[in-house]
């Protein structure tokens, strides 16, 4: 049976601040291992293995992440079947319905596997085996969800109450009810009862069965989501859902809209390791603490510490902990988090506090990712700014001009092809070029390796919206960044 993965790739991941932010959330970051969570999710659900055959994935994301999605999929050799661009976040129910309608238009009986793109599932073979166990129930018209066997009384997850306890290789078990995130006492009781599982938010079903479930339990969502899909517009290989009908869809999760009301719901028990990396305490657990319970990464050093996570994600930042117990410390070049590990779920409060004071670190990542590469600000002063810019091989910035600033470009790696008004030239390492205020210009990387340059801006206004765009291979409009 061919299974089409549906990868949900939105969200902001505020509980993993400062590494995860609204402009670059946790699924795109290598939190555990070398791959990002999104790449690991795509690779886990690709090709044919363990008796399963996966079609190219359908990815749901937003406009800001669309080029990051393509770049990261290419890096792991995965071609998407479709990338649907949500005009605005409307939670998981409209997103899943949009994917089901899109696939059902070609094959109503298609089998879909919906999975968040920010989970950790180390044992791919065990996960595939669980999927295989769910296929028989799907063939009988069941909506299948996956229940993770709890390892501790977790208060950050919702639970699934099964009609009876189920073992490791059990067939799908009927669901008795969903249980909201419990307090510690209730979580402990459920762990001891044996018939409760963590709700992983992973679903397996036929497209036609899920559409029927929406028609039965959330009919008001059908018309706006169907209109958004049917009138979606192609854009550089992406499919943009129509924003007007999409805005009329209720902002609601799949659990509330459909799953808690459905009577044809079965649960596949999954006993292998799993985590949604919903906080730094989960990252600590998944990273394999040493005998003292210490995890270090990057430029971090622990001296006589216990049950502590120290992480430096800046090449220029040496993070040292001495005599720490039950501490999470995460350092970046623009923000540092220090918290008691028992307060890991409260990190989102830091984001709220930073937003309230207008700090850009609340939402903006130090590296600003663009379709052509990325840049980061190194120094910002009165009437000047210094950036480091990296351009992917074969990529180019738009043909543009600035009203308020001039720029100096110094190439430090690779070769740049630079256009200034009617003149074009190659600029190699240790060479520079000057772009006057108002000059029409473009930067390209004609080589096969990344090109890096240092940009020095001077002028009365240095905002990213000071741009007049004339041509752009990425079809971005006036005022778009980069």
C-alpha cells in the first residue's frame, strides 16, 4: 500500500527559546543529532522500507518557511509531492482537511499519514512496524492514532485512554476517551493504570474517511477549506491556498474538531522511544546525559555539575558552568537563557516578557534566512550596520535599489557576480565593490560553493524594507525582505 506522508510544518516552538523562535522554529534546527527535526521526519517517511511504500510528502507550511522547507528537503534527497502554503495559521484541523482534499481529488482511497515535523522517533523500524499494524484498521474504515507508552508521569502531554491495556505488538485498540494535560497526581495515576498512552498527534487514515469525519463532526470547515484548496494558486512550485476563504475557517485542532467526536477511532500502541521535544528538559533527556546527568554541546564546559544542560550555539561564545545542579543554560550570540530544569515549560513566559518590552530576540532569529541564503548582523550603530551574508551556489538576490543607504561589499569566500546599473563584474576573495545610494544592483553566486561576503551599510535609514525591487527570481513583491 502506498502511504502519503502529510508533514505539518508550522508553529513557533516558544518553549525552546532562544534556539527556536517564530522566524526560525525548532523543526528547522538540529536539536538532537546532525539533521534537523524536519529533515529527520521527511527521511523517516520516505522511499520503501520495512514493507511500507511512501509517496512524496505533502508539506503544509507558511510563506516565510517555504524556501527553508525546499532547501532542507533537498539536503536529504527528498522531493516533495506538494507544498501547501497556509495564508495564516488556523491550527491542525483546517490543515489536515486541506491535505486530505488535495490528495482525494486524485485518489479518494489514498492512505495518509499525518505527522508533526518536530518530533523525535529514533527507531524508524519500530515506527514503520506500528504503521503496518494500523493499516488493517484503516482498511476497515477506522481513523488511527498512535499512543506512546508513557515512561514517566508527564504533565505536558495530553493522554489517550484505551478501552483496555495493550502490549507492545498489540493490534489497534478502541479509544475510550481523550484526556487533557493532567496535573502530576493524575499523571501518576494514569501511568500506574496501564491503559493510558501519550497522545502523539500522529494519524493514519484514508482520505475519504477523514473527509467523511469532517462532514459528520465539523461540517462548517468543509466549505471554506474546500474553496481555499480549489482556488489555490501555483507559485514557483508551491501551492498557495486562497487567503479569503481560508480566513473563514475556524482556528481549531483536529482533536477538538473531529477526533474527540469520532466513533471509528483506534489507537496503535507504540512502545519505542518518542519525544515531541516540547521543552529543554526533553532535549536534555534525548541528548543522553552522562553519569552525572550532564549534557554539553557546542562551546560548553561543565565543571562539577549535576543534572544540567549547557549548550552554546555561537562560535564566539564559551559557556562554562561550575557546581550547577538542575540548570538549563542555552547561549546564543544575541540571547542567553538560564533556568531551573523544573521550570522548563515556563520558558514561553520569557518570550512573552521579551515581546512586552519590544525586544526583537523574542521572535527574530540572529540569522535571517532568505530563498538565496542567509545574513546576520554583526554590528549595528548610528547610521551604519555590518552584516555577514552567505549566498547559495547558483542563487541571486533581487535586482534592487535603496533610497536611504549605500553599501560596501567585501567578498571573503567564493566569487560574486555583481551588477551595478549597466556594469557587471566578478568580485573574488579579498576584493570589494561600492554600491552608491539609488544605484540599481544585484548580487549573484555563479560558483558551486557558498559565497560569503561582509556588507557595510551606511545611511540615514537601514531597515530591511528600504528596497525597490525590479526583478526577482523568487517572485517576491515590493517591500519583501532581501
